[in-house]
C-alpha cells in the first residue's frame, strides 16, 4: 500500500512538470506571434534583396516608339566564385570596379553594371531598361534626373506620374547568418515593373533623329524646329550643342551653354519678321505693288538705316522686297503703318506671349515693344525685326507656319496625351486663330517661294521640291575681339509649297549671314524629310 502511494505521488509530479513546460512554451510562442518585428527580422536575415534599377514610366514619340527606356542594360549579380571577380573587371563599369573588389573580399552578394557581355559562372546577368541610352534623343525636352527625381524638362514636369508608373526592379537571394549566399545560389524571387504607362509626345522619332544629326554637324550653337503644318504639332525640336543626361556635370563649363534649351529662349529676330510687317501692310490695305526705292541706305529723322546690299536694290515692290530681303524697303513701308496696328498684328502671331509647351517646358515671351516705343522711335527697326524685338525659335516657327496654313495661327503643341491602362487620354489642343485673309497669306507665300528660286535663300533649294522660305541675319549688339558685330543666322520655310507638310526653322547662334550658314542646313533637312514621305 505504501509503494502504491509513493508511485502515485511520482506520477503527479511528472504531470505537473509537463503542464508547466507546456504553459511556458505557449507563452513564448504567443509572445513571438505578437512581436511581428522579431518575426520579420528573422525572415530578413535569410534573404537579401538586390536592387537592379529604379524604373520610371516611359516617354513615347507619336508612334509609341520609346524615347526613354529604349535600350537594354545589364547588371551582373555576383553570388559565388568571388576569387575570380578580378578576372572580369574589364567587363564591369569603371566606376563599379573598386566596389566589386571590396564586396568580393567579403564574399557577399552584390550587383555591378556591365559594359558588355561577360561569361561568369558565379552569378546572374540581369537585363533592365536603361533610362537614357547611347542613342538618346530629345535631351532638352525630356530633361534629366537628379538623385532619382526629375530635375528638368518633362522628367520634372511629369515627376509624380512617371515615378508612380515605374517601380523598383530587384532580385532576391537566400543568405546565411553571416550575410553570405546559400550554396544553391538560386534567386528566390524577381520583381520587374511594368513600364507601359507613360507620356505620348507629338515628336516623330525619325524627324528628331534627322535634325539632331544635321544640327550636330551644321549648327554649333542654336536650335532646329520642325512643325507639322496641318496640326501645329512639334515633330522635332533640338537645341545645340547637346549634352549627356548621364553625365550632366561634364557640360556645366562647356562653351555655347549645352544645358540651355535654346528652342525656348528669346533672341534677336532679324528679317524673318519682315513677313509680319508685310502682313500688317497688306491687311491695312496697302497693295503688294507698293513701291519704294532702295539706294543702299535710307534716313529717317536723324537715323540712317542700311541695307545688306551696299549699292541698293533700286525701285522694288513688296514681293521683291521679301525675295531680296531689303531693309530699306521695309523701313519706308513702316512709315505707312499705324504703330498700334503693327504691334497688334505681331501679337496675333504669338509674339510677346509665353506659354507652357508642356509641364516643365515654358516657351518664353521674348520682348514685343510697346505701342509707345514703336510710335516714338522703334517702328523702323521693328519693321525688319531689329530694335527691342526678341522672340524664341519656336515662336518664329509658329509664325512661319501661319502662312503654310493659309493665314491661321496655331500655337505649337508637344504632348498628345497620357498612355495609361492600355489607352490614350488625349490632351486638349488650342484652336486656330485667323490672323489674315487667305489671299494675304498666299501673296506672301508666293514671295517666299521666290526667295529660294531667285532670292537670298537659293542655298536652301532642293531639287524637285517647291520651298517657301525666308532668310534672316540678326544684329545682336555684341562684338568680338576683332570689333566686328556678332550676327545670328536664320532660315525658315515650309514645303512642299503647294501642299505644305513641314515647317522648319534653323537658328544658328552667331552664325553670320543666314543665306550662307542656316540655309544649307535647311536644305539637307528638307531633302531627308521628303525622303520620309
């Protein structure tokens, strides 16, 4: 009986001990479940996520051809064979090589940018979309990033949308407690953002390629603009010199201001503006046959105005004055014009007005002299595009395009809309504004054709194409060390003249005579654009 009691007491003690252990275990599990940070930390110690790229939404041309995210780059994620990393250093981007050596010594997983194909058994080559590739177009329109955020241009203007349309591309591996890869080295997961959503521009990638190539060889500093005559949409816009958005710092101290978007900056205008003066005269009732004599100079009050042809043009009418770009004719014509009406005509062409071409891109207003200034002293200079008048290359292109459109001004646009969830949300477009009667536009357009046939713009001519154009050479008030004034060079026009397709403006900063510097560049662009047709 005593033995039985002793056994019972022993079993009871064992039961109580088991119960106590179970209670402690339950408490510990409960505490662990409540403390999610502990759980997450434990999971984090077994994985390592390698960032491949911070991706952003795409910017497209009018045909949905990507202008960014257009080229594929490659990163090497090293997960083993660390002692062989030195052998592949030539294939690793120069800036990443010291980092690669350091991480290889620690035998920890890391990623580096590749400059070309590489054979390496201890890692994975991961493709990704490069934001800016080696054939990157439209840098002054698209802009660039700083610290991963849009800093200029469309990148800045559409920052929130482009960032949200992107994401982080990454690859995740298993690691041990020391942060070293597990023996298998196999990735656990990959994340690749869908970059379909983005901004659709009116730019034609083929047109942009042409003007950037021709500008690079023919316009050391300046701008080229191409508009679609019918819609006023910007098919191409380039500023020179260009810059590399992947190495912006290299351009900060270079000559000719590579980071400045000259397409949207105001400059002295020159003789392109004679088209506006002719419009004012014809719309005021003066006939195209109005004649004045050019002797090489003309004096108004105490000021003498000179023509580019020292011996003068003799007696000519308005069409001939456009064809030959005669300053003296337009100075005398200005005396027949009402200053307020002349200014209002210029304003109807968009002069003196700024507008947002797109978020992040502002076309500056330039300077349109006041009616008082024109009435007092500036109207003679104003008549041939000098004096206080300044305008941007884009404003001038829009003005020239008005004649291609039969007298309707249409403010240029750059953005077609937003591509999201597989459909285009189109942007509203401005309405055309009737600036002159169709017959006025036709008379001036005919004179512009003569410019490229027998006038000052013969070097802009292209066989088989009728071009309506205008030369310009603008005084700047700036002088070189030789004491000679620096001159801006322009040629602008539209073609084919009988059925206008493109309006093109070439601005060559400090290029001298427009007839000899800007006009040949225009001809090359015209020939290549017609080949596209």
